[in-house]
């Protein structure tokens, strides 16, 4: 018997026309929207992309779940992950390459 995964139908992970990879990611986005409305964060962006170039050639692209500026003016890049996905070697490599190339720090929200 194949393993059973706790999946949620896409229509239950859709908010304002956006389909999220998980319920946790969708709830985190909704929370970020509320923080932006309250003035706690600014410039909220959905799924920012960070292309990584090596010797002028495309190596990979890291896509975060959100980015914003906090009240202190710090730029925050967030990625919501399950414990299993956070350990994935390909994900860790893309994340590290983007951090080094763009000089950013990706904040992981582990579900």
C-alpha cells in the first residue's frame, strides 16, 4: 500500500486567486497581509525570485514565499517549509546560493 500524504485540495489552499503549496503557507501569507495593514511591515511581495548567476550564466533561481520590510527597515525574505522539505539537499543548495549571491538571509518558517 502506498504511503498516505496529508494533502489538501487546491480549492482549500486558494486565497484571493492565489494557490498556495500548503495551508501553512497560505495562513502565513494572510498573517503577513494583516501585519501590512496594521503598519507593522511594508512592501509585502508574493513569491520574490532570486536568480543566481555564476560567470554570467544562469545557475539556479530561488523563489521565496514572501518578502517585506520590517519596522526597522530590514528586508526580510521568508520561506515556509515542512520539516522534510527544509532538509531537502536541492532546496538547501538553492537557498544558500541565493543568500551568497544576493547578500540576503532567508528566514525559514518551519511548519
